């Protein structure tokens, strides 16, 4: 088997892996190894019968103008729209503005009173000690009614797990926190701003950002259909069916338990758990609701937890949806049966009336959302530090076993590279 010496091996050609290679700059001695036949990871885009869909909804929320400018400069001719997000919650036959906890005044009077009462006394009569779990935090911070009407059922559908097992900060900055003053003020002065109140999206789909990163790489840097099958930490050698790569450093965006297995290290199966998400991309013959981008659905009777509307980004004349279903990681979904249920539930929600389905696509994301627990945080911190000391760095949503945005992946990659170079990276 041939052995190639290379300074940096990158495992995975998704956003994190490509960003790492791009950050190293022109002339870098780097190879990106990707098991799939295509680059992009979960940022792949499907074009079918005039519809443009991603594997799942990838709306981009840039807080670093230099990063966004760097990407856009490498997307010549691509129309990129900046959109003020409009999102709602389907609740009891009506749509309530998101986030739920700041808009309880839009509920029927009796339910509004229940929510406000429980919220007030949750604040006035706090429990001793810090919250012990994500579920405990929801009850303590928002009271029983808000938690049980939306926060618990929605997040149980999304994560497909018991929320009592998740860490208090399982969603980090992405959870829309609000205090009592915010909630009361919102009753007269609506302010539903969040980390993703505006988003950008390219007309050609999320793959355009992938292509932008690839454009900064020398030909031959990315090797698709070449899966890493083993990593020898002592010899610093990554093995694939096509050969071996002797590296100085290795960066992986593979799911962290997978990286541990490749390195021949034990995996704590109780520490690293996750859900699956089944995504149906659906194209219909005519328009549906025109003033919405995301619809959250906490009702346990509905199969999906969220519906996204691609057609309302570029105002196209046909309804284009992505519909997301959270599943236990051990589930073996009957896609045909779930498709039928999704279409029935879309009709029950009033989103599909006499529409005709003209195009479709589905993908099972596994893993999808990782379960951040006290155990996973401890195990990852200790094990990743040992790997880093041996020149192996694990990054990205799955590599770092975390909840993050795509921009966070870009920032993480360039920060890591800058720490090696001792100067700003070539990315952004």
C-alpha cells in the first residue's frame, strides 16, 4: 500500500473540513478525504423539476461580515437574498408568533392566564439550587403551562429523547431565552428578535457555499469516495482503501464516536447519543401560505416538528417545502408510510388543500441533533484534549459533539488554523 507524506489530513468534505483546508491558504500541503461521492456533507443541494432543496433547511446567519464577504466573492453570478425571517407556531388551530414564551398573550384568554400565572410564580417562588437538566430549566424559568404547551412537546419531537437527560445548556445561545419583563413588554411592543432573525440564502441552494470553499482549494486537494478506515495515533498514519497518509496533524469533522473507533479507542455509548431526522422535500403545483419561512408544530398528533418554506425566500410561484420528523436513533423508519402521514398532516394543518404534489425527495440524516448531556460534555472535553495532544483535532457539529451554526463551523476552522500559523488564516 502506497504511503504519502502530507502535513495536514482533513477527514470529511463538509463545511468544517473544506473551511479548514481553505483557511490554510494557497500552497498548503493538505488533503481532504471524503467517504461520499460528493462534497458538502449535509449541505448538499438537490435540484429536481425546477425545485431547489437542501438535505435539510440551511438558512445562513452571518455575524462575521468578513466571512460572508469572502464567500460571496467566490460565488460569481449567484443571487443571494437577505431575508427577514417570519416564523410561527401552529397552536390550537391558529398561528402564534415565535418564540412562544414571548407571545403567550396571543393564546386564548384562559390559556394565556394559565401561562402568565405559572410564569409569575415560577419567578416568585424559585427552587433552591441550580437547574439539573434542560427539562428542569424549562419548568423553573417558564413555569408549567408554557413548558407543557410548547417547550416540552416541541423539543421532545425534535430531539426524540427525554429532555431530563439533556444538559441545561443543551441548546446554548440558540435557545430563545426571555425573562418576565421581556414577556410582559412584548404584549404591547412586539420584539421577537433572535440569533437568526435575518438569514441569507443563495438561489442555487446551500451547495453554493460549499462550492465557494472548494474554489479556494488547489485541484486534487479533495479526494471523494475515499473513506478513512483507520487512524494510527502513534505512527500518525491515516489509512484508506486507496492508500495511507502520514500526517503532521489531522482534522476530523466525522461524528466523534466514529473518530474514536477509527483511532481504536473505546467509545462510551452512554455518553454519545443522538437522534435521526427524516426530511421530506416536497414541491407542489401552486403557491401556499406566502408570509412564512418556518412553522413550528408542537402537536404530538402531527408527525413533523417543523415545516420550512423555500418558495417564500425567492417568491417563486409553487409551494416548496421541507418537512422534518425527529426519530429515535435506533428507529428504522418506513419512509413510504411516513410520507403518507406527512401529506395527511400537512392537509390537517391547512397547508395543503387542493394542491398537487409534482416533485419530491427525502433524506434520512443520521446523526442529526446530538444529545448534549453532562456526561457527553465531560467525556468529549477529556478525550478530545488527549487527541489534540497527539495531533488530532475534532471539529464541527458532530466532531465537537455540539449544537452550532454553519458560521460557527467556519469560525472554528479558521481559529484552529490561525493557532497553527500564528497569524490570521486565509479564510475571511
